[in-house]
C-alpha cells in the first residue's frame, strides 16, 4: 500500500469512527424538529465514508470497485438534500412542497441512473482502472448527465448557503455568531471538496465523502455544542412540568401519551410518562371541554388544543386550569350586581311611589292655598299663606326632580316630540323669572337670534325644563350683576333641521375647576358648605344633561370661580316653520298661558261639571278652584257613582281622577264611552292625575279621554282647559 493511500485510508477510517460517535450522541438527544434530519445526514455521511474506505482498500477488480462506487453514491446522492432540509427546519423556513419534491425527485432519478450505470451509457461512457499513489481509482468516461448532476449538486450546496446567509431568514433567537459560522462552514466545505475533485487537483481521488464528513461535523457542533437540542427543549419541558395547570397529551386516537405532574395529581390514574390510561378516560376529560369540571372541591376548566402537523391533526393537548378563584369571584360579582340592581330597582320604585303619594297631598296644599288667597285676608294672613304657597311650589319642584331622577335611573325617561314656537318658549322662561330676578336686584337679559326659524319640532316641555333649571341655578347662585339667556341656531349638517343653541351666563359665584365635571352627577353640589343655605336636590343638572343627551344633544359648562358661569347646550331640532321668529316681545309681563286665559275673566253659571275623585280633599280643592267660574259642579267619589250620575244628568265637562280604587279613571271612561247615545261618546272628559309623566297625555287620549291636567292642579291650566272644552255659548264675560 502506498503512503498516500494509507493516509487517505486513515483519514476515512477516522471519519467513520467520528461519524459513528456523532450518530450515537445524536440518537441520545431528546426529540426536536431537526434531530431526524441530522440523523439521516450523518447516516449518509457514514455510508459514503465506509464505502470510500473499502474502495481505498479494495483490489483492482472492476466489479468490486464499481459496486463500492455505487454504495458510496447511496450516501452522496442524498447528503446535500438532507443538509438543505436540515437548515430549513433549523431556521423554521417552509419552502414550497413542489420545489422540495422536485429536488428530492432529481436526486432519486440520478440515484437510479447511477445504480444501473453498468447497463447503460447515460452517466459513464467508459470504465478503466488506474493504479495511482492514492490507490486504485476508476477512470470514468463522463456523459453529459454526469456533468448535469454535478452541477445540480453544486446548486443544492449553493441553496444551502443561500439559506444560511440570507438575513431575511434568520430569527434572532437562533442566531449566535458562532453557530452561524459553523453552519456556513457546513455548506462551504463540501462545496470546496467537490470543486477540488472536479478540477482534477486530487488526481481523480473522490474527496466528496470527506466534504460531507466536514459538513456533518460542523452541523453537529453547531447544534450540539451550543446546546440547541437541549436548551429550548429542556426549557419547554421544565415549564410544562412545573406548571400549576394540568397538561395531558394524547394522540389523535385519544391514546394517552403524556401528563405533567399537575395533571397526574388531579387524575391519579395517569402516570407520568406512562401510556397506561384508557382511551375512555381521556375521552371523558376531553368531553368536558368548555365546561367547568368540579373536582376535589375545586373548579377546573378544560381547554383543548389540537396538535397539528401541517394540515393533519396529530393529537390533542388538554389543559386543566384551576378556575376556583375566578368562579368564586364571578359568583360574588354576580351576587353583588344582583343586589345592587335589586336595591336600585327598589329605590327607584320607592321614589316613584313616594313622589306620587306626595303629589296628592301637595294638590290639597297648593289648591287650598290658592282658594284661601282668593278670600278676604288681612295682610299678615295673606303674607303667611303666600309663604306657604312659595314653599309648596319649591317642594313640588323637588318632588318633580325626584320623580324625573327615578325615571332616569330606570331608563324610562322619554322624549315626546311635537311642534312648538321657539320664541314663545323663550318668552315663557323670561316671564317665569322676571319677578324673581327683580326681587334679587339682578338683571335678566334675554336674546334670541331673530333669523331663527319660528316653528320647531322637539320636546318643548323638556327643553323648557332644562332652560328653567339653568336659569334658576343662575339666579340662585348670583348675588349681583346679571343673568343672560341667549338662544341661537346653526343649520344642521346632516339633516334638514337646525341645531338649537342656548347659553345661560351669570355673574355669580362660579364653580371651582375640580367641581366642573362633578356637578353633572346626581346628588352632587359643588362646594357643599358654601351652598348650604341654597335649596336644591343636586339633581337638576344630572336630569338636564340626561334630557339633552336623550334629545341627541350635549351640554357643557365653563366657569371662573368667583366670576361667573356659562352653561351651554345644543340640541338638533327639526324645522316646521321656516319664517324667522323676529325680535323678542318682552313688554307683556304675563306668560303666554295667561295671555290667552285670564282665568277669572269668565263665568259659566249654566255649565254642568262633574268632578270624579275618590279623595275628599281633592274633590274639595277642585270644587274650590272652580268656584270663581260659578259653574254647577257635582262630585262623585268613585267610577261607579260617576257612571250612575252621567246616566241621570247631561254634563258639559267631566274631570276624572286617574287612580281610584275598584274602578280607575280609564275604566270608568271606557264604560261611559260605551253607553248608548251620541252624548256619551262626545262629552269632554279631562283626566286629573298625580302621575304626571311624559307620554301620559297620549295614553289618556288613546283611552278615550280628551285632555289631561296634572296634579297639583294649576289654576291657570284649569281655567284654560275649561275655556277650551266648555261650549262657547255657556261662557259669560265677567
Ligand atoms: P341643585 O338642585 O343643587 O341646584 P343642580 O344639579 O342643579 O342641583 O346643581 C348642582 C350644583 O352645581 C349646585 O349645587 C351648584 O353647586 C352648582 N351650580 C349649578 N349651577 C351653578 C351656577 N350657575 N353657578 C354656580 N354653581 C352652580
């Protein structure tokens, strides 16, 4: 044996031994995505090296050398492809399946061609044995396919290097510099070896198995030396093993594969790492997915994650999560929410009830006060009764606020829209406050944009309520200076209507910055101590804001402490009459309602009126309030009695209480309307109700009544309704 031949042999045997060692140590590693690919690459290397070693030692026998050459190709043909597969999986890169299949296919075809090369001349055209200093070599006549395959092998190696070098492919966590260099070396070395062999420098001695060997060593070092096998995998396992949540893994046939310690504790039948658990047990746990499993006085939620490889479900991972605390918390929250809801409902119901109950006696107080004021009184008595009237009116405002608030709380606040005259609305507000402002020596300035369309469509009553509340607050919190109410508009962008803009500006005590947002909350009164002497429920602004929001608008405040405040709101309104409203006429001191109805200006001695009310005081109030009109007023204390009386006598007008025991006002009206005769269908019936909520008027009209008056009865409203509904010929001027 020549020296060179001996050296080559030693190198190859060394390679074989090292490859064996590498293979053994890779096999001992825990599973990872690229373990199998590395095993295959090393195996190919081993096959090529062993074949080459035997080739070096072989006699100069053509058949033997040819057979060993073919065996060597068994390893060489697929080594490059496997190295490429490895690097792709290492960087977690997915190349198109077709490309990979094509690469593999070409290798396979050439493997077939080479294995059968002695039967055709496609790959080698001639074979000759030559003894050289490197030992026996085969001098082969190369066909074009041979060059093509060599080129193909070079391309595979270039592809490998491209993956290694292309920064777009590299995920930072896999990329320490050293590993990167080793991986590049694993591609460059076989490439060089192949080039050396092809260039003839090696004297026809095939150095590609050694190239593959160098590549394998570099790959092994990159993967093993730098702990890529262990680190990630071990970390993952450590996390799973130490988790409080139970993890159970099964294959797609529900065969038990693995349970972590937490799962073993929960389900003692499952032994860590043992495949002893029956399918049905896993199935039973699996079926609890999405529900809550009660186990050892605790609640667990089972979550199921499919383990997929490409599109195929390979198994399931069931997580058993302790949700005892979450469940307990959720239960507590539900209970608290329920309690709060019940309490809130009870409170709202109570407030609504109480307001109704309070309005009934308030009717008596206000009504009787009104009646008393009409009598002859000395100054002291008149003053005392005026005080009662004023206090009762304030009390009524508060009760109205509480009623509104309870409606707001229960979401029953409604907006009832109708056509209205915007100028009259502003004038009314002015007249309500003109006297009060004078008493406090303040100036009330009112302006309205004269180009504003006169007729709008919206909830006039609620708009007035908001304006009254804002002006009332301004008057309440201003000791000197002026209050200015300005009303203007802007054309709405989306709709055909306008945006009504109102501002109430005062020169009063102002509001501290930190209170500006708070004052719109229920029951909040800024600077409570300073306001202690000011009456109010602290609900006005909360209700106003809610109303404005319900109307689709917004309300804001700007204020300078000690300087004054400006409340502004804007609400969209439809336009029903485009004619400009013109300048305000504030010379008339009386509000609109009083302009049309001078309540003590008429008498109707021939009018027959029936008042139906179960409450004696209310009946007395109604009769007393009607006394100036000198009408013939009868009373009935129940629906039944009213029906009898209506049958006996033809009335011109009936005032009907709503809430009565046995038969309420609505039912009584139904029965009257159904009595035989035209008169019963047309006699005006006006509802009297302490339940003065919005929408109630519509309800009464639907039920067959003609109109309604809220309690406490307002004498002006009463006279207006009488004027409206009594036949004209019965009225006499005083
Ligand atoms: P209240 O019935 O107490 O007036 P509101 O909700 O109407 O309730 O107002 C809440 C608080 O906002 C008032 O108590 C007052 O402290 C403050 N506030 C409202 N309007 C003004 C104003 N024009 N000037 C100063 N403070 C005001």
